[in-house]
């Protein structure tokens, strides 16, 4: 096992972080108009990352999105002091993110593989 520089991992992390940041800005701008909450929006960076960078990028986007969404959008906002229902919503989101990363990433690997 070598511990070297992995350019692909760096690009996947940058992609996941950039799309998640864009989602945060969108969520902050439009949160008052969203009656369903902002948390489902964070599935978009997971899908984009998994489709572009495969399963690992989707998992990275999920790992970035969970604490960011917990801190900014899950009540009480701007705090990690979460109520039990907030923890349950985040756990459900994390499970969704993992499944989406797996399914979309696997689909991408099948499409990109030579026949």
C-alpha cells in the first residue's frame, strides 16, 4: 500500500465540496420559501458527485453534507445541539446519500466500462 498523491481523490473532493457549497448558498437564499425544508436539496450534490466522480465522490459529498446541513439548517439553526427528530432526519439523509452514491456510482461504472 502506498501513501502518495491521489489526483482523482483530490478532484472528487473539490467537486463534492463545491457543489455542496453551492447548495448551501441556494438553501440560505430560498429557505424561507421552502415549506418542506432544505435537507432534501443536499441530495443534489450527492447525485452530481456520484454521477461525475463515481461512488467515492458521492460518499464524500454525503460526508460533507451531513455536518454542514446539521449545523446550518436542522433546528436549532447554527448549532450542533440537535433534537432527536433532527438526528433521525440526518440519519435518514445519510442513508439516502449512501444508497444514491452506490446506485449512481455503480451505474456510472457500468456505462463507462468497455463492452
